[in-house]
C-alpha cells in the first residue's frame, strides 16, 4: 500500500499538460481497477512525455552528470554519482527514512550539487517532520528550481520502480563519503589514489563503514614501510648484479605435513632457531613453496632482512627447491654466492676465459649487457637460471608480497596484515621475526600480546600466519629442546597452534644420533659427515601440535643453496 500511495503522490506533483493528460488519466483508472503493474508501466511511458531532456529511460545520472574535468577534487574511482541519485531517490519516495538514514554535515559529501540540494530539500521540506535536529544541524535550505523539481519527479519514479534496499544504499554511500573525506584530508595524491583503491579490494562489498575507516588507517600506516612484490622483476634484480582444517596445504616436508595436517588456515605456527641459523631462509623456503607450488598469494613481513637480501634468497630457493624445480623444469644447482657474484659455468671451457674455479670471466671493458648476451650463448646454466626466475616472475596470481617493518607498533602490524587481506585477499602470512612492538623491546612478556594479535587475526580472517622465533644460545642438546629454551617469553606457546624448535647438531656429536624413515621402525641410519662444511644436520623438536603427535625429526640442509631436506625421525642411540 505504501508503494501505491507513492504513485498517487507522484501523480499529484506532475504538472498536467496537453501532452501528458491522457497518460495521467489512464494511470488513475488503472489504479482504481487495482492494475498496479500496468500503472507502473504507464508511469514509464509518462516519463518520456513529461520531459524532452531524457532520451533513454531513467538515465538520470547522464542528464545531470557534471564535467569531471571541471570538478576533479576526488580520485576518479570516487566520482561516480549513481549511488547518490539512487539514495536521494529512495528518500524522496519515502521521506520517513530520513529518521534513520541521514548524514551529519561533516561527512555529507555529495559530489553532484543537484543531489546535495535534493538531500537538503528532504531535510527541510519533504522529510522535515521526520528529520532530527542533529540531522539538520549545519545545513542551509536547498536551492529550488524547475530543473530540480523535474529531477525529483524522475528520481521518485525510478525509486518506486526499482525498490532498492535503503539500508544497503545508505551503507554503500556512507563508505564512499568516508573515502572522499579522507582524500580531502590527505594532500598527497599518491595516498589519495591508494585510498580510492580500497574500492577495488576483493572483499570491499563485505566491508562495513567502520572497516573502511580501518582500511584507510591501514593504508596510511602501510605507506611508512618499504613494501614490494618480492617475486616481481627477479631477472632485473639478478642481471643488474645487485576441508582445509582437516587437510591444509602440503609443507615442502612430508612428515611435518602429516603431523600438522598441512598448512591450515585459521592457525598460527612458529618455529624457533638460534641466531644466524637460517630463520629467514626457512621462512622464504616455505613461503615460496606455498606461492609457487600451491599457487597462493603470500605476504612476507620482515624485520630481519632487507628486500634485496630477501630477493636473493628467493632466487636461490626458486632454483634449488625440488618441489619448485618440478614446475619450472630447470634442473640447475647454484649457490647464493654464485648468484650474487654472477658466476656461471660454460658449456665448453674452450669458448671463454675462466677464473681459477672454472667460472666465466667478464672481459675488460665489457658492459654488463654485453656480458649477459655472451653468457646466453655459451652457458646453458645461465639460460636455465634465467628461464626459472622468469617463470617465477610471471606468476602474478600467486605473488609473494613483501613489506619491511622495522620500527612499528602492534597496532601497525595488525593493520598491515588486515590491509593486505582486504586488498589482495592474502590468506598466508609469514612474519620474520616475531618480536614485541618497538615501545616494549626488552619486555619478554609483551611478546605474548603480539602473538595473541596474530592468533586473533588468523582466526577472525581464516588465514595462516607463520612466525619465526629466537632460540636461546645455551648448551641444551638439540634433541632435548623445549619451550624453556626460547629466548622470548615462554607463555607465547599458549597462543600458538604449532611450535617447532630447530637447532644444529654438532658434527662431533653425530655418532650419538640415528634416524629412521618411520616413527616406529627397525632400520636406523647414522648421520653422515660430509666433506662440505656447509652441509648441516638440524634436530627439529615439535614442542606443540594441536593436531596431535609431537615427534623429533632430523633435517639436512645447506644454507648456501637454501636447501632443506627432511630425513626422518631422530633419536639418541
């Protein structure tokens, strides 16, 4: 009945002319006969007759669209006025809505002047008896005109026909107003553009106005940190010389996958190592595997390593990780030092000058570009490297995003992760290394607060967050590690889902250990001593596992190649 009343009200407001009188009479007859659908259809036809300005049905926005070039105070993404017209139209069709759906003066940022005038008219005319004093405060009366009157008629008809949800329109417009206000308060254009890009977030439609304000804060905070897509432009970097709870994604390690039931969203994992033992390298190994093998977007947050060091480590991992090798199909083995120093072996030693170690020498006065061109002709190893990292650089939908976050608060850390979740829908986060915020350095108990924030984010957004931790330098045997060997507060364990403790086994103690391929087995193997001193053995003690078992494992690794190999179950002889 409310809609029918709206039609009668609209008819009263339309001036009767020789051209439209037959239509108006017919509509009244249809209403008396309760032919409401036909009446609405006739209202559409009346629209054509009542105004020569409109050439297409209800294209109100186009009729009154302002020249964007003359009024470009907001980024283009925030200039669309369609939502404005729809909102004031629905208020015109039911002025009582102004009781609930109003904007205070500070946030009322209509781009279209006609929309603003219509809104003020609703406040002081059509909806005057429903609008609160708070809603009216700061506004002056609208400028009335024949043009504005005709526009009101069109908008009311359109609103009655379309019957859009007023709550949804109000929320969406409020979000746009919040974004516009933030842009007005931010003079830097590049930040304005970043704010406007919030509308492109994959989960924008699900965000509330409060979450939009949080996202704006996240954008502003994120700008103070150095950020990049870690997997982008790897070739340029190299050549310059410079149910998922039950079964998550596989780790690059079969036993850990089985024990933890995979990389599961909604959970937090941490692994601890002593200083300079490879925390950042293991972080990159798992992150790269998640991105490139499982084809997922990941975010790496680091307060330990720079972007340049992380890129070098990523290249090393791409080239040497067996799981990633299977995809890019380049069987090449090359160390981080060889990559950094741009050292490659020739196919034929007679084709070029070599250094004492057999690497191709760069000739005198040869430019880097010339050297690269020559390498491509005489070194299959070089071409394999280029092919592999070129493949990785093109994996756009499973990129490795990176942000260096050194001087930060817990609140900023939270906002950075939230920002990337909404903006890129990143569901796998790697944080190297888990520390207290800057203001609480030296207070070990504060680390639990940081871990709690990460745990809440993981659960609330259903994302996986993996952090590295510092293990104390002490004399505890690697196989006997426990939570008391953490360099940080032991209470951090309480909020984690899984916790692994890694420590290198001294070569002199190899004869004290053995390992098996199965947890319960009759065949055991000794730890092999390699001539290469870079080949190490680490004990991995699973100190916490919400999924169940807590075995002790043996890893063999070579940090020069960022090569991590899970050998089996570790035990003392």
